[in-house]
C-alpha cells in the first residue's frame, strides 16, 4: 500500500522542528505553546492543505505582530527546509502579507525556490496592475524558479489554486510574459508556459491558436511547448490545431476487430482493449491515435475522457494494438454500474465505437 502524503508532510515532528528553527532566530518564540496550539485532537482529521494553513496561521500568532519584523526571521529560517513543507513560508505571506505588497514580493521571490504560485494570486486580485508589472520583471530574472513563478503565478486556472477571472476573460496582458519565456533554457519554465496556454485555451481558444501559428516551426523547444500547450484542443479534435502538427483527415486509415475483454467488468478490476489499425496510404501517413471512454455518471449520463495511444508517421500496413483499461475508483473518478462506451479516434475523427458494462462485484 502506498504511503499517504499526509503521513509524510506537515507532521508533528515537522511542527516541532519548525518551532525550534524559529526559536534560534527569535528566542522569545514559545515552541511548546506553538506545538500544542497546532497539534490538537482535531489534527488527525485535517486535510494536507489545511494543515499547512493551520501552521502558517499559528506562526503569525507567535511571531512579532509587525509583519515587517516577522519576514526577515522567516527568510533566515526557510533555509533549513525544502520540498513540499517549504510551502508553509509562502503560505504565511499569502495569509498575513496582503497589505504589505513590496515586503511580500521580496519574500516570495525567495520563497519560490519551493513554490509561490498559490500565494501570489490574492495579490493579483487586490493589485492587478502592480502584480502584473512584478511578474514582467520576474520573467527577466536570472533565477529559473523566479521566472517560472512569473508564468505559473499568472495561470488563469491554476489547479488547486485561486482562479484569476481577469485573465480568464482577457489573457492578453500576460501574453508578453509567455512570449519572453517560450524559449527559456529551463524545461520547468517552458512547461509552465505550456500549462498557462492550456489554461487560456479553455476560455479563449482562438487566442492560443493564433499565438501557436506565430510560434510553431521556429525552434524545437517551442514546438514541444506548443504540443503540450495545445493538448486540450488536440483531444477535442480542433481542426486548426491538428493541422498545425500535420494531422489531417482519417482517410485511408481503418480500425477493425476492436474488442474489449471481458465486456462485463467488475468495478475495481481491469479489461483488455485490442484492435487492428490498417493504414492504406502510400508511402506513409501521420496518425494521432486515441480512444475516448464514455463513463456512466451517477445521474445516468455519460462523461467523456480522451486518452492518447500513439502519434507518429505510419508506413502503409497493418498494426496491432493492446491497451489495459483500469476501472479502480480514485479520488478523481468514481465508477458507476451500467453501459459505457469506448471510441477509437484517428486525427480527431471518431471512427469505431464499442460498448461494455461495468458491474459491482462480479464473481
């Protein structure tokens, strides 16, 4: 059984270690009371992110009342921590620093060696123009963590983070940041740019498509970035996007002998998908091969999700594919009994559909 993140991060021992580290630079810090205030009977029932918030809020109760005095202390303490637990320092800024823009920006510039894209977002809401200008400056920074923050912190739809409605409505103000970073030497920065563009494409697809048309073919790095950025539109079968990557019609490609074994599947188990793809184009054809599962929801309707199998240039001939389909319940998807569908997709075109049943406890 895999170890839960909540059993690894923000534990009792971390709280004690943090308290002792703060006490070294702030001798009046009450480590015993700090720990007791956090580790209560309810601690075991709190989620991972809430634990981080609890620790950060309580740091504020035991550090100096003056935020400007607390930040220098934490800038010294944070050097003893890294990884996921380091997020508690940027969380402190998010909770207590909103009225102190300059001090907070200076702190987040340092704290982002772990991550600060969540903490920056309330500042975008309260100070949209000032924060945007700060992000533009950070996009030119010599530290790749800071440059990544310029993009990641500006994402309109950052997962598990506060959305930025101003950029969901009109993302054009942040395009200059993405333009600056599109050929960044750091892969993590370029990946953030791709994720930002993918966010934008959900609300303003044409803006991203037009930008991609200007960028594509310039460098290998940018082409790879665009492939990741346009993944959502590729899965939707957007014809403009497919054509950018040389993926045209499904003509001269045939799917046959598509099977799911078994066709009655227990929830929690798996099945085997198999089929043959015949390419009848001479001498070759570029194919993006995907499948889409229609999952039965609690209300009886289907919810569709697309999965990629392969994308490459195929020579004329026959190709056999097998794929394991898993139906374990997860936090991101719960399975329900009933008829489901599976459809193969060639270059954005749905070509063959089969049906199968999910059941509970098939013996």
